[in-house]
C-alpha cells in the first residue's frame, strides 16, 4: 500500500506557543502538525509526549507494517499471532484513514 503521508523523518521544534512537527527534505521544510501549549512547563509534559509520539508516527507505522507482514508470512503465523496481527491490521487501517 502506498504511503500518502509526509515521509519520515519528522522533527520536533519548540517555540513559545508549543511544539511544531516538521519534515525536512533537500533543504525544504514542510509543516506536519502543531501542538499549542499556553505555558510550556512541567505540568504540561503530556504535550511534549504527544509531540514525540506524532513525530515517531511514520516510523511506527512502517515498523508495524513490516512486523505484521512477517508474522503473516510465517507458516504458523495466524495460529500463533492471529490476535496480534488483527490488532496490527486495525491500527494500520486507522493510521491510513480507515475505520476505528
């Protein structure tokens, strides 16, 4: 399946209003997402954690697709890993804009 999202790597930039997720390629920088935070302080650490998760999204999707594919290719894969493969397939579909 072809990726239609901005390719990895995604980076986090911190500014006075929050976090900005960007992608740089050949000197061009594109905006992926912004997480606004009124006050960047320790009590809002979940915003930084969310920014890290968003920045890792393309790599996580790629890794999950590879693992699900390899588990399915295993002759005993569905018997041994069927529930995990189903969970992976659901997460991949969600990441690709499918149903939750």
